[in-house]
C-alpha cells in the first residue's frame, strides 16, 4: 500500500504518534478525557458539528502504534472515539459500542463497563486490529441487518499504521458489504476487502492468510465486484430497450427488452454505443443481435442488480440509516458538543 512508507514511519511507530497520546493509566471513565494535544482537533470538530450538524469520520495516523501489538489500548480507543462520524440530524449510523461484551462487567469503556474485545487479523499483506468478527456478527444480528460502523486500525508491510472506521452491512447470510470510510485511496480498497474477508470467513483468524494464498486481497476484491452484478439505468430514448447495465469485471451487458432481461458478453465500447445511441434499438440490431449469444440472467430483489443466472451474487450496497440513536453514539456526540454524557444503562 503506497500510503505506508517504511523510510518515514518504521513498523510499529505511528506518524504524529503524539497527536492524541494519552497515559495508559488515565482515569476510568464514564467520560471521555481528551489529552491537551487533541484539544484543537476536538474544537474544530465541535465547530463543524454546530455549524453543519454533521462531521464525517476522519481517519488518520494511529497513536496506538502497530495493530500487531495489543498494547496502548487507551490510545486505540481514543483514536476510535475522536475519529468517529458524528451527526445531529437523525441520520447517523450506529457505531459498534466500546462496551459490547457479553459479561457487561465494570471496566474502562465510556459507560464504565468492560471494553469490547479487540482481535488482530494478519497476513503478509495487511494487519487489522478491530472488535472480533464474532462481536461484529452478533451486533449485526442485534440491529436486525442495519448498516453500522466499526473502529479499526490497519498497517501494511511498510508500516505507518492508520486508525479509522469501516462501514459494514450483512447483505445476506455469510455475505457482507464493507467500506473503509474516507481512508486514502491506496489504503481504502485493501482495508475494506480485508474486513470483508474476515467477516465472510468460516475461520476469521486465518481469513487474511487464506486470501493471500488465493491471490491476494485485490484479486478477491475483483471477484466480489464481478459478483455484484450490473446496476440498471433507465433508457429514456427507446420504448424497446427500456434499461441497460454493464458489469466491467465480467464484460457482461444486461438489456431490458420490453420487460424481459437478457445478458450478452460484449466489449464495453459496444455496450456504450448502444446505451447512448439516439436509436438504441437500431444500434442493438446492428451491433449485438445475431453477433453475440444471449444468456439468462437473474435480478436481485434486495439490491436491484442483474447477473448471469446461476452465478454467485453479492449485494454491494449499504442500507440507509434508520435513525436509531444508541447510548454509545449519544456519549460521543455529547462529548464533541461539550455536553454532559448520558447516564450509563
């Protein structure tokens, strides 16, 4: 990953590692205590929230160092809390809480309860530390399939660990959609695919190693994009070809011909010409019909995409926020606004 430069940031050390640095024995909680070095960051976030009612997730250097090391847990959670998306318009996604444990015993989470268990997942390509796959799956079940955010830290072979959040949705049994929120482009794809691989694996601990052995995270991402199918776009210029879509990974065009869908393996240029032609029907008759064989396709009732009949399918999209407000997001929001934290429940 090109964002990880070992010459500038040796493995295990974070750029600007003192930015949010906290003492390991800083006080437990029920409240979020931010170190002086982070007060400027918090002040800017507060001003933006008051002005716009929304502050996006803001990934940045991990002050906890390498995710391979479980130490510096105070810094890890401080990064997670300060970098969380916050909004006051009722459209926030839930964030997996820092006290999401079966025991519910006392500890150092914002609620004063025990902290969520974090686990490292690693391969030669990437190391990820985040709440365990079991916790994430359990929280997804608890939310009834809603989309939510999860704090993580990640590091490539060259070092420079990053802290941020991924947005996750269980789209069907064993299938997930994952986005690395606002991370640098060079890191975004691999981080998202790594978390996707972990959540979909039967053995999450070995998921990244298995993905590496099978060709790597980018190859896996290509396969998943192929399984997403084609998004259909309504055609306003033809009564015959009512909608069209194209899957760049499979080279497959999907055409809705008077309410019936057909698939064709055609070059992208051919599809683009037909889809944008002044007379799409005439272009179809000239360039596709009789030149390329059609095949049966299936539409997904969940995401609306179309794909070859019998092929694997993975819905790529997250769900819209429901407006659910959790105690954890209330605590983060209250701190950003400088208000008293809600009582623990």
